[in-house]
C-alpha cells in the first residue's frame, strides 16, 4: 500500500466498525513497507 504512493488509511475513520476491524497500525505498515508515512495535503504535497 505505501510503496504505491497511495493510501487511505484515515479514510475509514468515519465508519468505526471498519477502523476497529483493522488489524495493522500505521507504524506496523511503515515497518512492513520499510518506508515512512508522510502526512499530505489534498494535492499530495508533504505537510512539513
């Protein structure tokens, strides 16, 4: 997911049941992908 440069990890926050069903945390996904997650704007520019 993170290697492709696209994710919607926060997109399911409104639907609590989906969030609770998620097994992995962002930190685990970062470790598995060997990459860091970056917060981005709506135009995908990094938030500094």
